């Protein structure tokens, strides 16, 4: 049996889909993901990285709670972690942990954290030594 992704797709509920899209789209593009499921008018946008099947998205539904979620995106190297972090801050994200080694996770775990416009904890991480 072939190994499969643990997660097929994951989505946050958000307060304002247009504002959320303006925040995430440049960040996800930096990591090589593009909108594949663009149903913004119906309340959902989903992003996929080329060559993969798993998906990250966000949805608008005024009856659902927002915030307090956590997602960790994978970057190819530390420089990309730094670029993601800087871009997130320039897009209105709030610092929740500057780029650096997180030895309590693993000796080579390099990550940064920001809060998105809805208060979700967004992490970008790599195991690369460069």
C-alpha cells in the first residue's frame, strides 16, 4: 500500500474572505502554492502546491467561529522562512515568534510564527541547515 498524505485538505473559517485572501495569497505563492479551488463568491478558496494533492484553504461562514487555529507550512530553506515571515508582517500579520531554531522540537527545526488577521497561528518551518 502506498503512503498517502495524512491530510487531504484543511481550512480555517474567516471573518472576511477578501482580506484573508489578500494576506495568504502572496505568502502561499512564495511557497509555490496557487489557488486551485477558487470559489470566493461561495465562500471558499483552496490552495495546492504543484506536484501535491493536499490542500490548504479558508472559508467564510458567518455562523462559524474563527481564530485560534494553527497551521505549519513547509519551506525549502531558512532564507524562505525569513522571507515568508517578513512578507507576513508587511501584509498585516503580527509577530508570534521570530525566525530561529526551535531545539525543543528538533535540533534542526527552524521556524517563524505570525498571527493572521483572524488570530490564527501561522508557522513556516524547514529542516534545512541553509
